[in-house]
C-alpha cells in the first residue's frame, strides 16, 4: 500500500496536475526509487515464496519495515510545531493499531497468499486498483468525500477494467480467480485504511515519517504477537530468498515510505500519486523478463482501462459538462 495514494483522492486531487514546484534530482530519485521498489515488490514476493510460507513473507516484511522506520524516527526525531515525537493520547494509538492491521497485516497476508496462484505481473496490475477502492470506501463508508458524475464514471470504468483483467470468459479462470479476488481484497483494505486515516487521523499534528512508523510499527507489533501462528515453520533459505525478504522489508515497507513522504512534501500529494502509474509497469516488466510470467492481452488492456478510471476518479480528467461546471464555480 502506498502513502501517496491516501491523499490523492482528497480535494487537492480535483485540480489539474501542476508541474512540480520544488525539489530537483533528489526528489526525482526518491520518486523513481519508491516506484521501482514498490513495483518490484511483487517479484520479490514470488522469489521469497520459493523458500518460505506466505505468512512468513508477510511477517518478515512487516517486522523489518517497522524496525527500519523506527530507526529513522529515532535518528531524525521529527516534530510538528515543537510537539512531541510520538502522540500521547491513547485513542491515537488505537487508531494506528486499526490502520496497522487493515493497511499492513491483512493486505500483506492476502497478497502473499494470492501470489501462490497469481503471477507477480498480474498482482502488480491488480494493486493499481487501490485508488478506485479508496474513492468507493471514502465516499460510501466514511463519507469523507463526494464524487461528482465524472468521478463516478471513473469508478465504473475502473471496475470495467478489473473485469477485463480477470477475464471471466477464460476457461482456465478457476485456478487463479480466488487469488485475484484476494489481491482485490488487499486493495480494498488499503481503501479502508485510507478512508479511516482521513476520517480519524489526518487532522492530527503528527510528522509524516512518524505517521508511517506508527502504522507499520503497529502492524509489526501484531505480527510479533502472532509469531507462533505466522512465522514458525520450515524454511529453505538461499541468498535470493534472503535478499528478497530484506528488500521487501527494509526498502519496500521501510525506506520507500520515507522517500514517498519526501516526494509528497516537495511535489504535493497529487503529483506524488503518479507513482501509481509506475509500479504496475515495473511489476509487469520484471515479472515477464525476470520470472518469465505469462502475459495475456487482457491484462495490459485492462490495466490501461483501470488507469483511465483512476484519472477520472481523481479528477485529473473530467467530462466536458463537469469541466464547464468547475470553470463556472471558479
């Protein structure tokens, strides 16, 4: 799940994408680094699953990510307006426990489990449905957003793209259908997490790096409590498997969050959210070239339809009538 997407469906996303106003090579490096690491995470999960169970993959990436972010917070000690590094209200910690479970524990387990029957390429494509799920949950469940006709059209187009990706007309669908639904369940969890964050945590004075640490850290705490259930079992470690787990945890669930926060700070959430379009491309290229994943015509075509739906749902592209109304209000 990805931090930038959590804010892109807010009011700022209704405006046209503007050119980055701040940041130079460093910001571009952070942006590309996060996109590459998150896109490659599906390949690394596939490699890790050759030697450890899906629960051990999810456990390791969450715990390593929490430790990495904890070290960053300990070193930087970020504060907002001179306040404390960590929140002091117990209710805030409970909110972070919720988003740690819904935004890390459950989706990480679902994606790891799904990739036992779904290719890394397809999983990365389905992960791109997160903004569509976020728009639905934020509007229908948490009521922190209102979708106009253009954005509802975007949701409908995104759903149509998912149908194309799943390809219900294929006779061999049964073997991977449950895995694909698990991927969609994971992105639905991300949508719930983003809507919950907007509803209960967005207005609190918590530094962004601390925010990422508390979310992943609370998820790691839950994983540690569930160690006898999730992490115990036979393993067959090799250098590629250990390296894949380290990248998933230290980079994908740790430093990439920090990089993404730097991009949000320099470019704003709307421009930072374009990482959504980088990750599936990276995931598909690595899956096909490195792992030899098969790629059917419907998967990239469906991905393009989903991307169009995201553009509409986030207000980046609007129907002519909606554009005229927006201009009239301006």
